[in-house]
């Protein structure tokens, strides 16, 4: 579907996200000829500078994030031609005429305000856009995380933004939903009959969802120290993945049909009490170690770190969903920085066979296991038992593999490219609704309270490992192992 002409206003236009992700993603879509010829990007920042000076910064900072193979100097020049820079103090209505002056007024033009700013500015920006007459019924607003730091602040954001924009105009980004692999999970579940009958407590023993990162906090210490892994990754990305794994089939892929089902999952997550929290949630913080062969310092020794920090860089949770489909099935969620590998995957483990008809005992059969790999490669792995060739009936685990890059040789779209296109097409399915956001915070809030008020420290783990030993014990209590622990040594 061709996009209609637009003005995209990027608050935080000179910031890290704009330079690393948003401008390169828009360039990629321009290169793919998705952007209408007259579409414009208005980058808004606090610093006084001309558009020419801003473009120098874009060349220096955003351009290196475009893969060399995709770079074309003439195209880049025409992309840069779309950009206008406006210096403005987001808090101060008196500075908004500078923005009004450059925006087009044509009826029918799509107007998008992308707020890649700290959330403390959301309310003022929305009010000022309304007061300046820039926000109207046709405008859209895109909100970047962090969308709050607890339930109260998330509600406040919803309220403030909701005073200016209707829910149907608000795009809350969770970039994980824009990943190809996540959408493939929808295709796997609802485009095939094979798994759906088995996708329930009768046949599934447990589900593991892992987002492991080798990187540390980089230059984001200021943000991360006040956030931690629970707020930064679990409340949003991991819970969104869990929703897609666990939701009932939506009626259609229309926004509310999908979001209604995700909301039901969030609402049926079993609430933690103080006792169950201590048993089911592990938080860790990395100490010095080696990642990819190179030494890395402890989190508390990173540049600008608080040497007594209690911020968690790792979290593992054993969650349960109280529904007919999932009652009693543990969902293990974990994420961490400075882990042994860079990987995001969902592991669905099926129950063991009930009885062995072969000479081998039931216990020697590896239960079937479906691995949905989201990163770094996208693919599916299905473990089955097969007979080894030759005399006798000896069975052994084998793997069916599907590599999506091999299967589809077409160019990939980065999550932000996909989500920006959806904003411009006014397609809300992959964006969180206000009630989803609040339900996710509601569930994690007891964990935050517990950590804040109880005298408990994060458990240290060595950088470059798979996290604290307590996380192995968490899953081990159910007689299970994290996938990498269960794999044979190579
Ligand atoms: C962001 C977090 O939302 O997701 C970062 O703030 C994290 O801390 C990033 O590194 C991970 O995203 P991806 O797409 O690289 O897995």
C-alpha cells in the first residue's frame, strides 16, 4: 500500500535513538521507494543549530549505522534533503512557532509526532502541540519507551497523552513486536494446524523465553541505573513475547482483536505475593569477567556507575498463567546484560512420551522441543526422536531446522523500519494499547516493591556467564534445565 504524503516530526531528533535507529530506518525505506517524493522529516532538538549543521551531525552519527552495501551517495543526499532541523524547548510553548512555521498545512497530509524523548517531556509536548494548534484529529503520536517506571507513572503518561490524542492516534512502541521472528511466531501458530492442538497444558511441559545480550550498558548508565533489567526488558519485550506465545487465537489481525487477546494473557498472569516472589524471581548483577574473550569490568565499575549500585542487570522469573489452556505450565522468562551469548529465543518443551514400546526406557527419550529463534538468526528448530540406521531399534534425538534467511532470500526489514511504516500506514496491531501497558506494570509492580523495600541485593554473576546459579536452581526445582544447560557439550 503506497504511503500518503507526510510530515514526520521527530522530537529528540538529535538523540541516540534517532541517529542509531530512526534515521537509518527511514533512509532504508526511502531507498526501497516507500516514501512519497514530498514526504518530510522535521527533526526537533534543544540545541540551536541550522539544518546544514544538523545534517553534518547526521552524516557523522547516523550514516555509520547504514550498512555499506545499502549506501548510495545520491540517495543519501536526496534523503537528507527531506530533513529540516528546528531548535525548540519542548517545555516552552513560546518556542513552538518555530515548528509551526515549517509544518505544512495541507488537508489530507499525515502528521506524525514521534516522541523519542525522556517520558517526563511527553505531557508538555502533547499539551504544547495542542495549544500551538499543531495536533489535530488526523495527527498521530508515537511514544518511545520507557513508558513509565511503575504503574502510577505509566497511568500518568496514558492520561496526559490521552488528553490530547485519542487512543486510536497513539502508537506505543515495543520494537520487539517489529521483529520478523516475532511475526513469524504469529504465522507459525495461526497459519498452521500442526501446533495449535498441542499448544496447551496437556502437551506442553514448559516454555522458556530468553533475551540474552553480550553488551553492557554502554553510554546509557544514566538511564539504566534507574531502570534495571526488569523495567528495561522484562516489563515490555519479554511480556510481549509471552503474550504472543500464550494468547488465544484472535478473531482477525486487526489491532483490537490482537490486543484484546494479549490483554487477557497479562490479566491472567498469576500475581506474586511476598512468599512466592522470593521463590520465583531472581535478580542478578554482573561482576568482572570475559565476554567474547575480552575482559570486562563489573557493572559497579563501569564508567559513571554507582559503586554501591543495587540495580539488576539480570532477571529471571518463573511465571504462571491462570487459564484453562495454561494452568500449571511454568513460563520461565530471563534476560541479562554481559551474558555468554547474544541471543533471543523461545523454547517450547513438550511432555515426555507416556510409555515406551521400545527396549529403551521412557526416560531415555528426549521430549520434543520447538525452538523459535528470533536473534541473531531467525529460524525454527524442532527436536524429534528418530531411529539410528542399522540393526535394532535404537532411537536418538534429531533436529529439523528451518532457517528463514535461507528460505526467504528477500532483503530483511529492521524492526524500526517495519514499525515506522505501520505508523505511517496507521496500522496499530503491533503497538501496545494503554490497558496492556498498565496490565504489564500491574504485574511487575510487586516485584519492584519487594526489591525496593526488602533488604535484598542482586546476586552477583560473572560477566560472560549465563547468569547466577540461583537461576539454574529456579528451573531445577521443577526438574528442568535452561536450554543451554541441557544441550550436549560440543
Ligand atoms: C532496548 C533496551 O529496549 O532493547 C536495551 O533498552 C536493549 O537495553 C535493547 O539492549 C535490545 O534490543 P535488541 O533489538 O538489540 O535485542
